[in-house]
């Protein structure tokens, strides 16, 4: 029991880095819908891997491999369409979202034995393995190094891609690489909060941090701290109440975000009244 809980705590810490750094880019770039489509398309890869493994066509194929394949393909398709045909972006995003989930359901329905899709949709951090933790740690290192090395490019692409392109930054390549990293991260993070909820943890901590952050770097740090707070406190409450940890973390994140939004609106109205009085 202690080993399960310690793995969950470590997973929360490692996941917080990805939620904070990548979530800030997703929020500033306003690609939450795109990330949501990728996260749901992952179910198609999971279903395919389960089917191929259970039927003996690809013995021992792990679900995570199928998920990564579908996630990267979805990210590439959406990214290319977003760059080349902006007017069709919403249509493609919705299509990838629906097709990916439908493929997953169909494969699971044909997989011998009983396959419960809810475990992949909603996740369970208490079932995370040491193998998963190593993957998360490696991905954290990759994301930190990539962000540190290419921070000016990432910041430019996130806030004003057209101006960045004029300055000679290869915005298209940077954008595609960011999407691929987000796609792979989503595959690993769905173990923590599940496919349905991963998009919430990619946006809520960053959105909360955005009310006080002065720049993208500050937002990343603040979002990481918030994500760590939500995951650890959410896990503690869930453990006490015998409730799903991922869902509890998201509910906590949502409450804090809405509170921060309300406080920001109150301060804005108070500031306007003060300025009018003067």
C-alpha cells in the first residue's frame, strides 16, 4: 500500500512539470481544442493495441505504443491543416476527436474478453507503475531541456507567430515539434487523470497562474506549482474519502481557477470605479 501511494505522489510531482510547462503553451497559444482532439484520438490507438495483442496479430503490443502512434499522427494531421488551411481547422479537429474515439470503441468491442474503456477515459493514478514513472521522468527532462534551449522561439510562436516568422524564426517547425511533444505527454498523462480529464489539467493550472504571471516563463513556473498543489492535495482528499484521485484533482483545480477568475473580475470592477471617481 505504501509503494502504491509513493508511486502516486511521485507521479503527481512529475506530471506537474508537464502540466505546468506544456499547459502554459497550450493556454497562451489557445490550442486547448487541438490538444483535446489529440487526447481523445489516443483512445483509438489504445483500442487498436488491445485488439492486436488479444487476437495474437501483434503479440504483447502494449496499449501505450498504440496510443503514441495515434497521438503523433493526430498531432501531425491537425498541425499541418492548422498551418496550411486555417479555415478547415475546426472541422479537422472535431473529425479527429470523433474518429479517434469511435475507432477505439470499435476495437475494444471486438477485443476478446472484457475491456473497460472507463479506465482509460478517467485514469487512476494509484495504478501507475514504476515503468510509467521512468517514462514521465525522461519526458520531463526532454521538455525542460527543449524549453530552456528554445524558450525565445517558443515564446514568440506562442504570442505572435506572424511577427516571429518575420524575425526569421522557423515557426512552423517549432509549432509541429511542440504539438508532437504535447501529444506524447498526453499519452503518459492520461494514466494520471485519464483521457477525458487531461485537457483540464493542461489548462486550469496555467489559466490560474496566468492571472498573476508577467511572462510565459512566470506562467510556466506558477502553473507547475499549482499543478503540484492540485495533484497532491487532490490525492490526499481522494485517499481520505476513497474517491477517484484524478477527478478530485480536476475538481480542486476548477474551484481554484473559478475563484481566481472571480477575484480578478472583482478587482477589475473595483479598479474601474476608482478610476471613474478620480
